[in-house]
């Protein structure tokens, strides 16, 4: 019998799947629009997990952040990029199928 060689294939989707909160963040931003960190946290995403998820999503260019001046402070909002919107829409379709 022929032995099948071990091939490790890296998929970008694995990076999102390794951080399940990444999917949660994408779907929240798709549903509610631009949000800042505390708002994301209030939707049930653990704070340390949220930080890791944001890093993954920023690295993959699925979200971007921007400051908004509010009173004396700047709030950092997060929004979906065009690529992030496409991915979030597909994830929403999968969610509806399941």
C-alpha cells in the first residue's frame, strides 16, 4: 500500500477559526456597524480573547480601527473593511444554514 505523505497546509481561515471570537466580532460588526472596544466587550466577548481576535482580524485586514473624539478622550472604533464585509456576509449565510 502506498503511504500518503504528511502535508501541512496553512489556510488563512484557520487563523479566524483558532480565535472563535473573531467570528463573533465579525458578525457583531456586520449586524450593528462600527463599535468600540467596550461595546464589543458588552456583547459577551471576553476582554483578553477580544484583544487576540482584534489582532487576527486587523492582521488579515478584515477590520480597521479609527479614533473618534468624544469629549476629552478619543474612542477607538472598529469597522469592517470591504473584505471583512464579504467574509461576514458569508459567515451570516452559514449561520442561517446551521
